[in-house]
């Protein structure tokens, strides 16, 4: 199958109208989507990504008025979060309507909903004129794509169309918040920090890593964010020696005695978030088997970056032991 790359939301939407999958840009990462009420086409998403079927999808809406087609707003704090953060990189998990097929929610009675804040992505959703179920547009287990070329690398030949909207400006996925309990609980850290959410709903909390393995957010225990290289998280202490062929990304300069083939020192935590996944892919393209990543402090976006680094390191640990 040939994969067309287009800049036109209206052109991309014609593929959806023809019952075909389209990858589209959002401010976090690119997604690959199908109409939320088309279970047949949604199953294709799981096929092309190699995604486990127990990992539910986020439904993307182009206008707030479509929320009620998918889910209900169960309480006042959910209304406050939606009012404050839609459109934007926040996903709310709420009770679903009967119209949502089981394949979207992996059989759960809740559904994840978000309204992206990206001009091209929004224009596409509005042109499709239906809420779109969409996971990140990478092969399952790989780093999320933040450019059309990263989507092409993973899904080229498997999907017919990629809508180009430039580089995603956040670069990390949305914050996923469970809104079904007495107070909101962050299930996946992301673009909005706990502190930002607490400014609107002070009772908001974050689940610990251990609690996460329980059933609330089924996807979180799968392998995630892993490039074809070993990710080493540098936390507090530099490794005594660096592997010869390696990359480095972080907020601090490398110590003078360390050398890497590809070095990216980020100006701030926002740049770190924006470039992390594309840096993984760049190291991969250059055949660098080891990627050193300096763990940032956990304020703001630092929490989400640290989360992605920990998971990528865990997922690639076997690559390193196999290589040695
Ligand atoms: O920024 C994003 O969120 C991107 C862009 C494309 O919107 N999407 C994304 O989708 O990261 P995906 O499929 O890679 O991650 C969806 C996350 C998973 O952790 C999944 O378990 C969780 O959302 N999720 C989806 N539905 C859920 C539900 N009903 N209850 C709990 N967690 C849910
Ligand atoms: Mg994903």
C-alpha cells in the first residue's frame, strides 16, 4: 500500500469517508484514527500498530459539543477540568455512552476523551465530522511520533494517508485523568502537570507507579516508548564510562571527560519534552546503540519526561543484555 502525505485536512478526511485509516497531527504526538462508531475500522488500528486489544483508545473531538456523543460529565470537577483545559493536552476518563463500541474502551464502562489543540488536527476532526478514536501513530511499544516522517517510518505501507501538521509542539502525550471517583486522579502523567490541574481542582492527585499496575489504566503496563537502542537514565551520578557509540540528551552539558556521537543539551524542560522521542529516533537512524538521558527534576513537565525515560529504559533493558 502506498502512503500519501498531505497538508490538506479536507483531503485527509476523504480517506476517512472512504473507510480508511489516517494519521493526523496533534499538539502532543501524532495519532492514527478511525471514526469512534466504526468498530470494523478501529480493529484495523490495532492490527496496523500491533497493539494489544486490552489497551483502550482515546476518542478525539473537534468541538466540545461532541463530548456528549461519547461520554457524560459525571461531576462538577470534570466540568471544571473540561472548561479549563479543552482544547488542550488533557484526556478525561468518564462514563461512556451506549453508542461507543467495546473495541474502543477494551470493554471498560468508561471512555477516554480529549480535544486536541492543533489547528491542522482540529480542522481534520471537523472535516471528518465525527469523533475519532486514535492511539499514538507508532508501532506498539515504540516511541510516539512527533513528525510525519516518524509516522511514515513506523506505519508507512500500512496506512494510506498521513496528514502533515509540522512538529508536535509538546512532544509528550496528554495527561490522562480518571474522573469517575470523588476527586480526579492522574493515571498517566503528561503535558499538564499535577500542579496545573490542582490550580483548577485542588483535590487532584496522582497514582503511584505501583497502583498503576492495577486495572484502572490497562495500557500502562505494556512495553512503551522503546527505540531500537538501550536507554540509560542518568540520575544523580554519571556512569564511569560511556559506551563508545552513543547519544546524550539532557538539561546539562556533558562533563568534559564524557564523549558522545550525538549530543543535545536542551534549553529548558519544554524543549526536552518536545525533542525526546525524535532524539530517540535520530540515535536509532544513526545506528547508536546506547542513549544516555539525564533525568530532570520532577516539577512541571519533568514528571512526564521522567516517566517516559523510566519506561523506555525498562523496555530496552533486555536489548542491552542481549547485545552484551
Ligand atoms: O496525547 C495523546 O494522548 C495521544 C494523542 C494522539 O492524542 N494519544 C495517545 O494515545 O497517547 P495512546 O493510545 O497511546 O494512549 C492512551 C492512554 C493509554 O494509557 C490507555 O490505557 C489510556 O489512555 N486509556 C484509554 N481509555 C481509558 C479508559 N477508559 N480508562 C483508563 N485509561 C484509558
Ligand atoms: Mg501510545
